[in-house]
C-alpha cells in the first residue's frame, strides 16, 4: 500500500442547482452517509470513514473535528423536513471503476439508506470521456461521486489545486464561493509559524464542516502487488511507481 491519504473518495454538491443550494439539504445528505460501511465494503477494512479532507498526519488534522460527522437517519430526516422536503428524487453522477473508483459503490450505499427516509438516488454511471467534462467543465451535474488528490501534502496545496476544495470561486467545481474561505487559505499560505498555521487550519475546518459543499468520505487506498523476487520497488507521495532502483533477484 502506497501514498496513504493522498486521495479521498468524496461527494460533490452542485450549489448552483436546487436543492443543494440549501445548506440544510447538504447537511441532511451528510448525515445519511454511512462512511464506515462504505469503507468496509469497498476497501475491505483497509480504509476508514473520514470527516476531514486530510489524513491524520496532516497539519490540518484535529481529532476533535474529525469526530464531528455522524451517520444518523433520524437527524437527516428532520433536516430534510426543516428544508421543506418530505420526498426527493435526485441524480448522482458517478464514473467507475476506471475514473473515480468506488463512486458507484458509494452511490449504492447512500441510496440504500436514503430510501429509508423517502429520498431516492438515480445513479448515472458514465465513462470517463463523458463524466469528466460534465463535472469539471460544464458542471452539468446535481450530485457526484468523485476522488480528489494531494490531501497528504500541505493543506494549502490541496486548497489551491484539488478541484473539490479550491478556494478560488471561479474554479471550484461545486460553485462554492466564500470570501472568508479565500482569506483563510491565503493566510495559511503566507504564515510561517506552525502554531499560527494550525489555528488557521482549525478555522478552515470549522468552515468546511459547516458549509459541506464537498464531503470527504474515505481515503482511497492505492495498493501494489509484486513477486517475491522484485527488489527496490517504491512509490511516490502521489502513488505513482518509482522504478529507477527496481530489479529482479
């Protein structure tokens, strides 16, 4: 297993389309996702559910904040009701297994639980050539299963290059825009003192956990299998093979 924490399965909401322009609806969906069940089914116990968008060794990770998401259908139903929704049909775009692996399984897990409270998901599984432009270019989706990377690097790297978390209003694929978010990311990028940076990251996490424009679900596990006679095999922080010193014994 390599690059643990580099990539995460996530859920994208299109904030430009009802009902996901309503934060209560996004929060309700968040409460209806059984992250641990997904991780057990798809990753066979090698991964675990996540609330924060970075691994536990990141300078942006705080254990108390990491425990703030939960699976609670009763609370989810209550929030849907507060948003004026008693039943809802929504379309979730996925592309699996080649492009966003696991997103189809995640959609099935979500649909099984959401049905219990009157919410139905139509799963639209498209090949990469169709899914990529719909999500990243035209943003022609309502709800999407996705995978983002660079989570195992400095959080500022992720906030400036991972489309699910971009602080740039025009580039964020969910349509989320917040002057506070942009200001905090800029502050983290220009602050050198570790303790001050941690305080900034805590504030960013509070914002992400409240706004829920993208939902981190579980770290994507990248695994390699080699024969016993393979020596010197390695992988980099992005999970790509490093073969310069690889040889056969």
